[in-house]
């Protein structure tokens, strides 16, 4: 094992989290939580981490020996949330949902603001900030057991495209009502809609490129794969995008390091892994800048901020037209992977049948699965219609849940197992 140099990082965090929920019974609940604390993490032959929840900035400065740092005594700006605006938006959605005559529904608004002051291993003081605003509607139609979920998020304000949100709710209900029963008994092509579809690449490829999994021998990739083709030439993937405001205020990771180069995969060739300090040293990687933690009481680990599949040259309509029989995936849920077996699964909340090159009947929710390396080899077509997700993507790793950003154009995967019976 390589000998790592001494490492010391200190972090001060202040966060605020707001939640407002309302439902079909007329119940309303509002909560606002504020929290602050410190984390000190060091390596001197062994790793040591110490976190402390604090009640004042002075206590935090004392715990970190930052008594001469005026920056730690700056006030954290309050969440820019207008109660009147929340009630107006919630009232609009409540009136809309009531008119649909549902069995039950709930609307939840969430907002979180987090500021971190970090003294990195070079004793540089840097700041990492992130705001996240989300609205989620959960509903059940009469006579249906399954719950539908439609949401939208932003990193800029608690303002949402309500016309788009209500349209998607109506479409989800109509798809559920008119869905067709289809029995799949083989692998079929799956077309991922532009935007959220990249969450599947986040699961299958993004996690496989995280340096801790590489070092532990769990990932299907090794350091020897750097500079080699691991996916078809049509695929280029970035982990940062200066045009996207989502993580713009988080210019450094949670160890206070920058991501020097956002290019992960270039025309199918693996260029770099996603690494924090420790695994950069263990794998002799040239770069780090991908350490993330959920809050100051947790340990940083290699984590993705974002996964952006870059556009190709195929018009999206041609991708569907090229598919005699397949599945079109529109709304995406969660997924998981098992590195030991090399397999993954992913839930699609809303899917449609593709027949004779045309978008056909809705087939409801389903699960797709396959082998990690196979799905990467079977990427067949990459569209020219890149879109970002709607801001509601989350990732769980080792018990830590973090918001992530994804984006992609329409992408066709030639072969995926569609599990069980889709539709009603």
C-alpha cells in the first residue's frame, strides 16, 4: 500500500431546512430546522475524524482553533422562502388536485440551504454553498393501489413551472388509466427520454468510476482502463458544466478541492476517475475534487456531483423510428447495482410501448435490469436533444443521501431485460 502524506481538513457548516406539506384531508404541517457544526479529519498513519454540533459560531471557531478567522462569524443568509408564495402555490396545486377527484394526495415543498467554510489540506480557506428547492406531488387515483409521484426542483428559488407540473400529473393519471398489458419475455430496446434518463448512467457508469469502488476491486473497471475505450464512441460524459447553475455555488468539494477537469469519458475513452484525497493517493491518480458528505457529522467519500451525457448527432425522432418494438422510458424512479454480480436494476415510473417505429400505448411502471458491462456496450444511438433533469435526482451511498444532477439527450440501448408484466 502506498504511503500517504499527512492530511488535515477542517469544515464548518451551517444549514437550514424547511418543509411544508398539505394533503387531501386539509392537513398542513410546517417545519424549519437550523443546524451548525464542525468536522476535523486528518491522516497521520491512520484516519481520525471528529465532528461537533455547535450552538454558536464562536463555539465552532474555538473547536477549530479559528479564533482569528472573521469569516466564520458571518451570518448564514436565511432561506429565501416567502410563506405567502408557498401558500399561493400550494393552494393552486391543491385546487388542481381536488378537481381530479383522487383517492388521496399530498404536496410537499422542501428547501435546504447549506454553507460550508473549509480549510483544506493546504490551509486555504474556501467556501462551498448549495441551495435546493423541491416540490413533490404524491397521489393515488380511485381504485388504484399504486402511488404516482411527480416532482420538480431548482437550485435558485422556490418557484416552479406549475403549468408543466400539472400537465405531467394529468399525463401520469391518463397513462395509468389507459395503460396496456404487455408481457415481456426477452431483452428489448429501451429508449431513454432526454433529461432524467441519465440517472441510469449515473447508477451504472458513474458509481463504477468512483475511486473507492475501483480500489476495492468492486468496480468492473481498474486503473488500467484509463485511456481505454469502455463505452461506444458516441458517448462523452462530463461531471461539471459551467452552463448549468445547479452546482455553480459549490465550486469546491467538501475537502475544499476543485475539480480540475470535468471530462470523465471522451468519445468512449475513460479519461479519469471520481476521487477524493485518500483514493487519489492510493490509486496514484493525478486529480481529486470529488469528496462529498451529507452533513458535518459524516465522513467525505468519492461522490458524483453530476453526470452529463453529451449530445450526439442523431435526431431524437429517428431514434424512435429505428425501433420496431421496444420501450420508451419517460419518468424515472430509483435504482441500484450489485458490483459483485455485475448487475443493476432500475425502476421506470412511466413507460410507453414502441411499435413499428412509433410511440404507442402507455404500459405503466416497470423495472429494467441487466449486466453493467453489457448495457454500456449496447448503447446504440445518441440524440442531439440534450436536456437537464428537473432537479429532483438523489443518490444514496453508504447511508448518505445527496442531491445529484444529470442530463442527457435521447439515448437508445439495444438490449435490456424488462422484468415481469408491464401494464394492467
